[in-house]
């Protein structure tokens, strides 16, 4: 859900970006029916999406890495320790990004992410508990809706920070 939401919010602001999602589990599956239904309600189609595992290559080529939970961000940093300065919980990037401010004209996304990451008290500790977005896998349709609503609100704010 996060990938399609972020891509849609960036495109709505006129930005073209490479947005990819990957999971910490090595599954190759289609999204759960609840996720498909919720995204369809939001006018987005994820029915052909396939999950893929998180890899070192994906992390190394990303300007910024977003995770829903501390475990997700922890896995990113375990695979690529240098990614700690650009790997965030979704809510954490919103919170810290709004403190730092929008990406400056001419500033790369990677440079902005490093600037945001530098505001952490300890780069080894991603975010706060309320920065996390609970993974809805295996939960009810209502839980998926709540997750999608939270992700959409946060990713709209991320897009606003990134696209000046």
C-alpha cells in the first residue's frame, strides 16, 4: 500500500520518482484481498503487485528508505549499516522532516534525507513508538482501512516535503 500511495502522492505534485517496496520476509505473493479492496476504495490498483524481499541492492540505490515499524527499519540497517542516516519510520520522516523543512531547491532527496537524519538524537534508534504504523497483514478490513488512512496522510506530508 505504501508504494502505490507514495507514488500517487508524488505524481499528484508533478514529480516522477522511482518508488519501490520490499518486505522483510522473502515472500513472493500478491497483496491480501483486504489491501486490494482498500486501495481500490482510494482509487488505486494494486491487484498486480507482487511482494519482493528487501535486498542490499535496493537499499544501496535508495535515496531514502521508509519502514512502517522499527523492525522494518532495523532490518534495513542490519543489511546496510550506512543506510541508518536515510532510513526512517514513515511517521518519523514526517515529524523530523517538518522540523527541518522542505527540500531546498536544487537539494537532492538523498542530501535532504541525510539532513533530516542528522536531527535524530541517536541515529541507531529509529523514531518513537507513535511514528510506527502497525502492519495490517492478517488483520480485518477495518484495520487495513485505518492503516491506509494513516499511511496516506503521512505520505501526503512526505510528498509535500520532497516536492517543492
